């Protein structure tokens, strides 16, 4: 993406927290310190804001993001806590521990933020600047590291500026962060599972739980950064309906996931049709992707035909997810 925005840099404080809250509420992007690294924050409930976040980072894939909240009661609004999760939250929050939990009924976190999964990653950060911003904003904020994809995680506002100036709205400078290591991620399923080592040591977690953490099975495709676990936790969202990519016509019995204004042969007879973006806007398409896939999946079509999506900018991440959705399953 071309740097075109005026990126404001404010020293941490009350004025910065209220500017951050205002920008987040308007769908903007705000970098701020957490106790792990500088995070790039967006309103977790706003899919367009999350699409912009992916665009700014230049990430070629939609990984699920961590929702940051002020406290346990805010976390309970978005996720369901079992006994193990309650114990871990009571002991380690606020702090560098992320819990992956089943979504609550009242979960407002956007499908794009959870990459379409039925689980949500949630954390209560300890850094006072992050906490002030979350309190001022009043809702969950997704905040992956505030760097360009492939670059090292930023531990100062200057790192963030060198990667993201012109691409984001605000950097809140709270000085260097101390840990510089990502949060530990634990999935609370039938068996609590260590999904990623990080700031809270495994031994401390196991002591609180009174049992060993299970090890996630490694994903076959060999992407070790992407955890896979049985039952609740799928590595990525997959519709039940077969997905057919690069469709140039619609066959009888198929639903259509369209993109752009081009009309396809057979379109009028489609079981259902949704257009990711009639204008051909890739950010709009990203924001709609998981919701529309789910909606079409529910229509009982014999396949979902997907029109070609240009493989540039956010299109790369969209195509990555569509290819995964199209893999034939037993
Ligand atoms: P971070 O890079 O610190 O922002 O953490 C994001 C990582 O959290 C993702 O790459 C996943 O590994 C993990 N994660 C987030 N949400 C989920 C989820 N619902 N299920 C499994 N892992 C998740
Ligand atoms: Mg990162």
C-alpha cells in the first residue's frame, strides 16, 4: 500500500488515549505499547477496520487476531470461560497470556478478526498505556504487532514509525516496551493446550492448572505458526459446502460468491448470490469474506462457485483463505 496518511505521533497520556479512542471508533488504526511489543490496534468489531489493518501490515494471509480487553468481565462478553480458563485469567491477567476460547453468544468480534473460527483469542494487557486506551475506547481491540509483515516486532515508537508511517492514523509513544516477547497462547479445550510459548512460562501455567499442558498436533502443511487442535479448534475456517474457485460460469445447484460487476453465465439461476464487492474493492471484499462464506454455506447448495479475485494487495490474503476453503475434505 502507498503511504498516504498523515500519521500522528502523540506522547502517552490522557489526550493520546482519547484521540486513540476517537480514531478507533471511526475505524482507524492506532499503534500503542503493550507489555509484549507495540501493537497495531483496530476496533475488533469493525471488519472494515480490520481489513485496513491487514492492508497496512501487508500480511499475505488472514491469521486470527487477539482481542484485547480491559478486564475479565469484558472478556466474558466475547468468550466462554471454563474452570481452567477462569483460573488462568485470575492468576495471569492483566499480563502476557492469551486464552483461546469458544466465542460467547454475545461476541461482537468480527469474523475477519477470528478468521471465521468459532473460537476467539482474548487477552487483558498490563501496560498502563494500553489499558488507558482500552478503557477510553470501551470495546475489544485487536492488536497484532505494529510492523510490516516479515519485519521484526517493534519495541519502540520509532520502530513503528519506520515501518508504518503514512499507513496508520496514530502512534502513541509510551517509550520502549520491556518484554519484547509475544504473549503465551493457551487454548482452553477439553485439554488445555500450549498453542504458542511466550511471556508467561509453561511451568507457571501448569502449576496453576495442576496438570501438564497438551501439545498441539502440528499442521500437515508445515506452517508451525498456525496452531491446529482437535475438536473446537480448527486451524482455519472451512465451509461444509464444496468451494469451486475461479468460476467463469454458475452450474445448476451452485451458489455464487461474486466479485466486481462482471456477470456470469448461469448467474440468474444460482441458489444464492452474494457479491464480496461490486466495486471491486479488495478491502470491502476482505471485510465481507467470512460472513458471506458462512451465509452461502448455510444455503444447501451443492457447491459455492467463487469468481476470480485479483491476487494483489489484500487479494493475496483473500485467495489464500479461499484456497484453504476449497481443499477437498474426507
Ligand atoms: P499475535 O501474532 O501475537 O497477534 O497473535 C496472533 C496469533 O494468535 C495467531 O497467529 C494465532 O496463532 C493465535 N490465535 C489467535 N486466535 C486464535 C484462535 N481462535 N485459534 C487459535 N489460535 C489463535
Ligand atoms: Mg508479529
